[in-house]
C-alpha cells in the first residue's frame, strides 16, 4: 500500500485496489485540467454549439445561432469562452468568420455524445423523424 497516505490505511479492505485508486488520482494537475474541460461542456448552450460545430463543419455565428436556437449575441459570447479555452478556432472565409473545433480531446468526447452526423446537405439524408413541415424552406433532396 505504498500509494496510500499514512493514517488512511486503517480501513482499507483491499490494499492493491486502494493503491490502484490512489495511482489513478495522483496527478492532481491532470485532474484539474479535465475538470476544467468538463466544466466547458457542462453548459447546455456551449454543448449544443460544440455539437453543431462538430457536425456542421466550419460554420458562422449566424448559422450556429439559427441551428441551435440561440440569438447571435449568446452564441458569440459562448464562442468567446470556447476560443479562450482553445476548444474552437475562428477561420476567415472572405468577410465571414467560421468556427471549427480545435481540441481533439473534446472532439472525442462529443463523438461519444452524438457519434454520427446526419445532415440533409451534401447528399446525406436527415435522420428519421425530420419534420419537413417544420422546415418548409428546406431543400428537398433529389429522388431516383
């Protein structure tokens, strides 16, 4: 029980498991880093924005706002926080700024939340349940 602090071993049932548990949390800086990463994802608005960026690709603030159902100001503020934490990166496309994900560890986490994009554009069909009546201006994919 070399990893257990003195005074903490009195109630240990399985010393090997207690040592393994202590080893898993020994790097406190790493735990703080991941706690901060998870805090970024804890806000529903930021999480929605990140999922939208992940699945829509390079996307503008206005398109994000329309896609996630938030106003442009709220999306801009969330993106400011996400840029500060190096989770998204802005890229100029003419006069438009588009955002992409820049943190592969966040991409991996997002893929665990919503693994496969299902878009109605670029030849990929919408998922089951897409309500065309709710989106009358959505282009109808060619058939046959």
